[in-house]
C-alpha cells in the first residue's frame, strides 16, 4: 500500500510503498477514506511527543472494513466505521467501565501503532474500539471527529456540563477550539473566543461566537473576559496547550466555574502555575480531557446525523496523500484556520 512515513524527527516525510498491515485476530483492517491532519501529528514529527521511528502518522480516520480478524463477531467487510484515537485494551477496569480513553494499556495509531496516513490501517480489539458510522455521516465528517471534535465534545458536554445560556471561553481557535465553539453554540451557550490571529477569530465568528478577543491587543485577557461575560465564564477551555492560555482560562472563570485542559503541554510547560488560592476560594474545577471512548460516541453521532453539529464546516482543505508531507511540515507556521483532511 501507499503510506506517508518519516524516519527521523523533523525530516520531511515521504510517500512510499510499504507492506499492507496484518489484520489482528481480534481486530480489523480499515480502508482509509479520509484522515485528519492534526497538530498532535506535528508534535510527534517535531519530537515534542516522542514516538518509535520509523512511523506512519495519522490518528483521525474513517473508512470501510477491508478485512475482519478470525476472533471478531458483529462486523463484516464493507461496514462503514471510525475509531477514537485512543484504542483501549478491552480488559482493564477502565475499559470495563466504558472509560477506554484512560486505559493504561492503550494504543494510539500514529504514535504507538502505524497510523492512518495510508491506504490501510489496522485496528486491534474491534469489540472495544470500532464505531459504526450512520449512512448520514460522511467519511470527511467522521475523520474530523477523531481527535479534535470528539475531545472538544467530551470536554464541554461530559466535563463542562455545558448548558444553554452559560458563557464558554475558548482559548485558541484552531481545530479543537473551533470545534468547541460549534459544540457550545449547538447546546445554546454563549461563546467568547480568544486567539492571536484575525483569521481564526473570523472563523469563530462564522461559527457563532458572540464575542472575540485578540490576545495580542489586550493586556489583561482574563479581566476582559470577565467584563464581557458579566462576571466570568462558566466554562473555560484551553485548546492551545500553553501555560499562559491555561492560567488565563482559570483566571477568567466565574465562581464555581470549570476549566477544561484540552491542548497538550510539553517540556518545561507541563506544570503551569495555576492560582490555587482562587481555585479554593471560588470552588473552581480544573479538569483534563483526553479524547472520548467509543462507548460514548452515539450521542455525538446522533447530533451529526440530525445536522445539529456539522463538523464538515470546520474543514478548510482536502488533499491527497502526496500532499500530506508538505501539509504536515506547513504546520510549523501556525498559519490558517480550520482542518485539513487527507483522502488517500
């Protein structure tokens, strides 16, 4: 099959012919119809999140089953499927409780397993990790769910308990942040979107953001958010993965507000100095969100099928496999907004 492969950190990946993956006895092979280009892929390629090399990147994908393992029941060749980016073991206490996203034995395509920038990808433990796609949900929409949208959905709905009329502050309007804007608006919340570029803020406005803040133009972003939301956000989401945006999110919450950390922090940034005096006195909550288990996808898919959520609106570019290496390298500049989908 054809696949994108890189063998060294920061060296431009190559599209090459590699052996087809073997079908796991407890899993399936998926013929990839669409796969998302995510900043997490870029972090791994740049060495911020070390992976064993060589590797095929890619962890947000959808397609049809091309082969079924001998031990698999309930699935057949031709079924339309997607998966979370965290693949649970299916045996531990967390998987048994439907919380595979924190499985201590998890695998991740593109990081611990060969990924989806390829014509085929192997998915182990089908009973735990496969998700059946409704016919009304396109492969492009499903691929845009895999990491960014699903993580934002769980961050706001499960962790944030978002409700109509509440204020949600979204810090960073890339793929995760714009997903959070769309989801918050679908649940009737009001949104203040924060970013450093006019293009990203314009995209947030198109998705319904009620207020926008360019953090390069404001000295005290937290105070500005408190002012515009008449007391602070009920929910803050750091979709960037930056100590400044994380701390600003906490500082801009109203009493008993909830901060959800979605953006990844690396190196010396992994331990931001949160104002714990404020956290205690105002009973704030600081929560992490790491994807979403397959068991929880149905509610989100129902909203997609009914057009209440339209993740395709976040897709700004669709490319072929040959253009994927350059697109990955192009993420160095942090330019543009929205999502890129690769169609192998």
